[in-house]
């Protein structure tokens, strides 16, 4: 896959030890007992990158490699056209922490530069699937694109 777009998500959970990248990977691969993917697991986590608080700082964690199709946005065939980034946390209720925003901007700018993706091709999942709230109701996607 050569990415043309970037799609932003949030985990719709609290960040922390009980719900983090490892927990999402178990959910997606059907290893969690309550996972809806137990009968048809994904081969790995659906996102290419996750941003989460690890101890006292925000870290960029690699999920799927950039050249692999994602499993994060079916609309407009984005799984094969877009890099998926998940901000761990619920940004419907809480504003994105400033340090997490800075980490996300750093990642998105590097990806945009590397793959020559214009700001107009950075989407919140909700812009492709209006019934979703990703990357969160309190995540200002327009301001994020403008940076």
C-alpha cells in the first residue's frame, strides 16, 4: 500500500493500564474473551500507529507496518489507501492533552512529508463515517489540519 490519506481515530476509552495498545491488539486479534472478533480475528491490530501515555510521556507505538493495509476504516476503501492513527483516550468527553496533540502533530507531519499527503487528505474517521465520533467530539480536526 502507498498511503494517500491519514485517518484519525480515538479508542473511546480512558488511557491507562487496563485499556491500552496491548488491550486493543488482544481485542482485534480475538484474544480477549469478550472480543467480537473471536470467531474471525484480525491478524494484528487494525491501526498503523497509536499514541498513548506510557508512564509519564506520550509515545508513538507502531501497529501495522505502513505498507500493509489497515483495518480501521472501510468507507471509501480507506483500509487500502489510508494510514490509521489511534489516539488512546476518549476525546468525546475530554480535550486532547497538549502533549498528546504535539506528539500526534509530529507523527502526522512526518507521515505527510514522507508520503506527500496534503493536509486536506487528513481526515477524522467521522468525516468518512458520520455515525462514528473519531477522533472525538472535543478533537478539533480543523485546527489539527491547519498546523
